[in-house]
């Protein structure tokens, strides 16, 4: 695993060990809470993506690549919403990967 240097304001290094430990514990707790929120968002995004994939029998990338010039209004609306959930999914995965790395649980 790659080593990461942590830089903290000088004033924090002056705190007693127990105080620094409390601060670190608080940060870890906050990251875990954020992870739960992002995981919930990812679950919602995956559910919506699955609905569109079932409706059109393809992935978003395939749908986007084969999007017809004279698509219906419904297709355009679905394209926008599907794209939104696709982006939410990608962003959520990236955030979770970063949090896992921060906690030493992943890549």
C-alpha cells in the first residue's frame, strides 16, 4: 500500500496525544457517516439505471451511442434523466473509492 503523508496545522501537533486521537476518531466517524449517505445515493442511482436498462434493453452507453436523430420527446426525457443517474452513479462510486482508500479499506 502506498504511504500518505498527513499534514496538519502546527497547532494540532501541539495537542496531547489523546486529543489528537479524538480528532482523528471524529474524522473517521464523519467519513463513515458520509459513506452511508453516498451508498444510499448509489443504491438509488443503480435502481433507476436498472429501470432504464430494462425499458430499453441496453446500457446507457449503448443508448447514447445509438440515439436516433428523430427521437420522441419521451426518449429525450429518458435520455436526460438516465444520463443524470448515470453521472450520479459514477460520481458516487468515485467518492466511495476515495473514502475506502482514506480508511485503508480499498485500493
